[in-house]
């Protein structure tokens, strides 16, 4: 029988969400090419000032995921997003510890 892959639903804890510092102000003013590691993750907005990160577009590398999630959270916090939902499919399970370290539960 085929095994079923259940996605893991993760969302950041409100009290323990890490604060992220703005770091791209200088590089943006110099018109440098965009670093792929700082590209915002693909997402779908919701009706409650939140969003769901598209699991189909997640990077497979834990390092790239960490860099892009950090950059994304910085942007989304500045935009006042209230809830960020992340579903990690089982074939990307190596991303779960990264998400947990960044405040998702």
C-alpha cells in the first residue's frame, strides 16, 4: 500500500517570535542585484491580515530556507502581518528544525 504523507502545520508562537533587524536598506539604495537568499518566500494572503507560505515553492536546502524565511519574516512584520502559516511536507522534513528555531511551532 502507498504511504500517505501528512503535512506538518506550523505557525509562529506569538510571544516567542524573534525580532528581526532591517539589514537591506543600504544595499537597496545602491541598486545591487537581489540576492536569491533574501527573496521573500511565495505566499497566499488571507482575510485576517495574515498569510500562508506556499509549501510547493519552499527551498529544499535548510540554509536557503533559513535565509529566505528570515528575510520574509522581516518584510511581513514590517507590513503588519498578524499570522503566518507554514506547512512543511514530509519530504522536506529537514526544514522543520529551522522553522522551529525561528519561532514556529
